[in-house]
C-alpha cells in the first residue's frame, strides 16, 4: 500500500512538474515571438515618422541630479543652455546631493539655480534628491519637468520636440537615448550599438503599436500634475523603471520622442559595467516584486494591452532564471511532451524556418540598419561582439540578488565630450 501511494505521489509530482515545464516554455516562446515581431516591425517602419514636430509654448523646469560630477557637469550645462528654445521658457536646477568635490563651484559659473542637499541625516540617492528639490521649486511657473543625469548631453531640439507632444496631450515622455562616447573603447562601442538597436527595434515599434515607451533615467519629461502626484520611489535603485511601471499601472501612457535626443556616457571598463548592471538588476527585481501583480490585474480588468506589455517587460528580469529552470525540466521530462520541442518538429522544414526566423531579426536586419545609418566599421564589428557580454549575465544577476538597497554605487563619469562635438560629427 505504501509503495503504491509513493508511486501515485511521484506520478502526481511528475505531472505537475511537466505542466510547469510546458507553461514556462509557452511563456518563453510567446516572449520571444513578441520581441521578434517588434524587430520586424522596426525594420518596416525604419524611416517612418510619428508625432514628430516642434512647438515652443511650454515652460520647463530642468532637473539634473549630481553627486561629485565635477568632470562632466559643465558639458551638460553647456548643452542645456544651447537648446533651440526661448531661454525665458526654461530654468535649470542643479540638484547637488552630498557633493564633496568642485561640482557646486562649477555650477555657480552658469545662469542656473543650485539646490544643495548635504545633511548627514539625509539619505543619499537620486530619487531622494529629486523629491527634496521639489520643495524649492515653484510649480506654478512650469508646465513640465525634464530630468537628466550629470553625464548627459541634451540635443538642441529636446525641448521643442517634447513641447510638440505636450501640446497634443502627452503626460509623460521619454526621449531617444544615444551614447556620447562610443569611440572610447570596445566596451562603450558595444553598449552604444545596443542603444541604437533599442531605439530602432524596441522603442519606435512599441510607440507605433500604441505601447508605452521605456524610461531610461535621463531624457524624461513629465507634465507637472504627474510630478505632483507621482514622487520618485526613494527605496528603489531603478527609480526610472519603477516610475514607468507605476504610471502604466495607473493607465498613463508614456510617449516616445524620437527627436528629443539625450546622450549619456557608457562604462569604459568591466568593473563600471558590472557595478551599474548589478544595481539595475537589484532595482528591476524590486520593481517586478512591487508591480507585476498590479500590471497583470490591470490588463485583466481593463483589457489594457499597455499593462500586459509592461508586465512582460518587467518580468524579463527573471528570464535567465526561468530559462534555466525550463532547461532543467526539459532534461528530466525529455521523453514526455515538451512544447518547444513539439513546435520545433511540428512542421516539415521547421528546423530551417526557425533558424531563419531568428537569424533574420537578430543578425541580418540590425546589420542592414547600421549600414543604412552609415555606422563606421568599428560599430558594425561591435554589433557582432554584443553576445560577448552575455557571459556576465549570470554573475550580474546573482550580484543583483544580494545587492543592498542603501548604497547607490554610482558610475564614475569622466567623458569630456561637448554637445558641439557630437552635432558637428553628425
């Protein structure tokens, strides 16, 4: 009797394990198809425009948070002050968070407003600094707030492009993010290519489908009523991602502004890259824990496809662990039904078809886009070197799991590139 009971329990456990395995395979398959679809759509609409124009009616408050950024902050100030926008319609606020270098001295040389936050009792961090700055800003003077990091550079058309969307009713906007230092080294070049691919094959096609853009921490524009009602989460290390998911959960659409370009500095060594990616992983895990259920419930209750896409994007922080679990379960249930194996063998010639399906968007299409964008040979080579960073996914994921939420672990910035250098090269 006991033996039969054990066999019964083992068969039940095996059935449950097989069901979980196939559900994971289904999730991985749908996720992959969705992003491949976005890539094909991105190739199709490559030269198309949507909601692109200029306007000059709105007033902006520009907030740049900085902690010991004496090497780069002057370049941001110069780019912002060179904006192709009426100077009386925007003010720049440098929010200096516990700076101990010459950042404040450098900021005092520009016609901007400086907010100093240096109390020992005050918790450091970008989100806390931005929330602190609101107490010293008269909201009635502005229509919208724009956010940048000290290493950022603002394209001259940033304000006019955002103003155009604000006049059309936009509440939240993300500008197009590109790298300002792709030629520093091969690491920065590889990451820079990734940003180009993201803009063409992720942000733009999502926007054409009516899906919310993804926040990148800089180049963000929020209408002032959003700023008033949605303070930054001071407990999250990826306050931009958390804000994105909170807005989507509340039914607020995030526009993507292709001409509102922001340039930022990429890591130039593995240590910087690992530190930044570990921080992003920790913040992404916390954001997923906080918002996944709410996003999915909004999709079910409101039939909000934007919430479903937000759920998928937010859940992707778990994709490495889910793929690993799925591979293990397939190994133990190889003789049983497995969705991915069944799909692979379902149609005659499926093996070749699936290979072409993945080779085309992953290699051929992006490569052709880089050629059309007139990227130099080093950038084209860097595209094919992107998989080399995959070896760091496991250690960064593990590091993110154990990363504390107190220490920001900022990335050191030192790129002495001005906006005039970039515009001249374009």
